[in-house]
């Protein structure tokens, strides 16, 4: 599962990527600086890991990770091949969620491809290109399915109806994620079409240092504009945070963050949000060798969670011993949790909860 950073050229996408990841992307003050996507595996900050570490005192601690991709900038006409056009759109298609970066800072020295700062226009430019690309995909599918539908094939007729609804929505400038379909149509036709505007999205407003805490007038416009989208809007002083990331010393970084009014980097918040956007959650294993956060889809079962560690664990799954994170911390150790009768034994149909501390029993 990976989240892609999307937006107009020169709005700070690569700078943001560099705040998140140790894999350094090239960032410069000219449009289309990025061509090939930069991929980074980013640790998900989780204070619960430090708590568990303090209790268990393990040899090592491993956080959950999420994959972030920094993608080339998109301009008007991209769906028709302008700018880096189709290549860019292909890169977005391969991601599972979109982090849409909007420039919300004034600075005459930083080139804006459309001449002036206007996050709403920028958002609409990007949305429209993505929608046009989806429209192209839908039209191609329609061409294929039409004939079969005419001959009376019931399945083809159902698909055609869904495609026509997608087409009408996209032509009206509505992203697929905002269109409503029955669960069945969603599973059978919409999901397999892998449309770009069906992917979950969050907006990242790139602001100047002074606006890092409470945003600014541009951010207000963005919030107002997307209020019906049910999407998160995150305010982040990307340039400033990139500078802070460069500092080697933890104390020094905290001092600079405090200076601009933050208790943790906005990028940490962003990573956690991206993780949620990807529908991911964490369970822990806690032993003296290693305390570790593992990633599973929301809704994963016990065996599926075990499978993240090793496929044999999934195949040979017998049962899981589960301690809620809160209980682990409240009682202070696995032994004390057991004593208190708070350790649960769960079977194959158990649905994993975020924060579960788990131990698997299996045979191979
Ligand atoms: N003042 C200011 N400059 C910024 C900020 N974020 C990025 N920049 C600058 O804007 C320029 C473009 O940043 P990049 O991160 O390369 O932009 P990009 O969106 O990756 O651009 P492309 O790869 O060309 O699509 C660089 O010179 C950055 O230093 C910011 O928050 N404030
Ligand atoms: Mg870039």
C-alpha cells in the first residue's frame, strides 16, 4: 500500500517528500524538477511503541512503515499529454491514496506555473486532469462492453449502466469517490476499473512559517472548498520543516519546532494520516528480543495478521493471545495482565483491533 504526493509543478512536493523520508529527492525552484517518481519507506510515528519499549526493555524496536511516492508535477492538459502527461498519470494510478499538495504561501521568488497563488484554481486543474484521464478509461471500457450489452448479456448491461453513471459524473466534473454506487456495483465494476479519482484523498496546504499553526486565508478557502468531500485538510509549513529535518540534533529540532508553535513536526501528523487514509492499522508484538509494530488492513482477521509476520503463521494459525494496548500499559507487563485475567484467547474469526498486542500459536 502506498500514498502518492500529487500536485502542480513547483508547489513543494519533493520538499515534502524529503521531510518524510530519508531517501532524498531532488528539489529545486523550477517546474518539472521531478520526472521519475521517488519512493520512500517512511516510519510511522507511534508514541505507543515508546511506552511498550519502556515496559519490555527489548533489544530493538521496529516501527510500522508506509510507502510514500513523490510524483512529477501535473499541468493543465496533462491528460492529453501536456507536461509530463501520461507518464505522470500512470504513476498516480499505481498508488492507493493521494496526498494532494496545494501551494498556500506567497513568495515571488518561487515560480508558480500559472502565474499567481490560487489553491482553489490549482486544485480544480488537478482534479480536472485526473477526471479526464478517468473519463478516457471509462470510454474505452464502454466501447468494449456496449456490444455484449446489446446482445442481451445481463452482466454486460449491468456494467454498462455503471460505466454510463461514471461517465456522466466525470463529465460533470465530479470525482468518482464522490459518486454513489451499491456495494455490489462498487466491488464488481468500480473497484476493478482502478480509476484515479476513486482513490481516497487528503489535502496538504503548504504554508509559510507564520501560518504553520493556524493556517491562513488560502487554507480557509481550501477548507471551504472541500467541506463536502469528507477529506482531511492538513496545514504544513513544508519549507520550514525541511530545514528543521536537516538538523542532526533531536533537542535542536524540538527547539525550532517549539519556536514556530508546534510540539511535533506536521510531517509526523501527515504520515499517521496517510496511514489511516490507506485504511491501515497497527498491532504489536512485544518480546524481549523485539518490540514491533505490524501493519494490517482495517478489518483483518487473526490469521491475516499472523500472515504479515510469516505466511506459515497464517496457514498454520491455531489461535492468538491478545492483550489490548491499554491493558498492557495499565498492568505493566504480560504476566500481570494474565494474572488479572485480561489476556484473551482468540480464534480464526477474530477481527484485529488497532493497538492489540498479539502472540500467535501455530503449527507447520
Ligand atoms: N518559501 C517556500 N518555498 C518552498 C516551500 N516548499 C517548497 N519551496 C520551494 O519551492 C521550490 C519547488 O519545490 P519542490 O519541492 O521541488 O517542488 P515540486 O512540487 O516537487 O516540483 P516538481 O517536481 O517540479 O513538480 C523549491 O525551490 C523549494 O525550496 C515553502 O513552504 N516555502
Ligand atoms: Mg518534485
